[in-house]
């Protein structure tokens, strides 16, 4: 399908807007993946707060100019599927990583976070907000329990000295 100049400008503007509001981006090659599987991936992406788009490489390079995802320009070769995480930086990476395990044809080309090319594994293992809060609360609970034990031990030692 041939795109006229207005359509191309609209695509560049749309992708640029998505890139400016995103926390991270992941680029993949979806050659060989069935339409049915891609539909499932798109549905999962919507549920996870991830926006996905298949874009021509030249348009994608223009769209990410001036954004923190400009570092991914080298990965824009062949058919390119780009996903932007809007709610959690690791959402797209986690989604693509899980999808790639189930679909051998799906190839993850790269990822970016905070203006740097990142390892997809790193992004996929970032804890969600709820997981981070749970870890913090667990650490605080352990610290409080440790302090209580030390306080009781000090009290016991003081009572033994007095006796």
C-alpha cells in the first residue's frame, strides 16, 4: 500500500508522540509469526499498557529523532515492530520475552530505557511498582524484627548484669 506524504507525516507524528510519552521501547522482527499469534500479542500488549506499531524503518528513524529512543536507530533493519511501555518500563520487554519463548520465529532486536540501549533481560526483570513496594516492606519488616531482637537481647543482658 503506497503512502502519500500526508499519511507518512501522520505516522511519524503518531509514533513520535508515543515515543515522547513512553518509559521504554523494545524493537522486534515478527517475520514468520502468524496473524493469529500477532493478534494475541496485540491484545496482551493493550492489557499491559504497551503500544505496538509496525512502521517502515525510514519513518521510524524520523519519528524517534530527538527522543530518548534515538539510540535504537541501528536496530531498524528489516521488518520492524516497535513497542512502547507507557505504564511500567519493563512491560514491553516482559511481553516480548514471553512471546519469543513461545514463538521461535519472533526475534527481539533491542531495547532502550532512559536514553540508552539496554539488555531485554534487564528490562524484563525490573520489578513493577507493587513488587517494589512489597520488597521494601519486606526489608523494613526484617529490619524492624532485627531491631526488636537486638533490643530484647540488650534488655536481657542489662537485667542479667543487675541480678
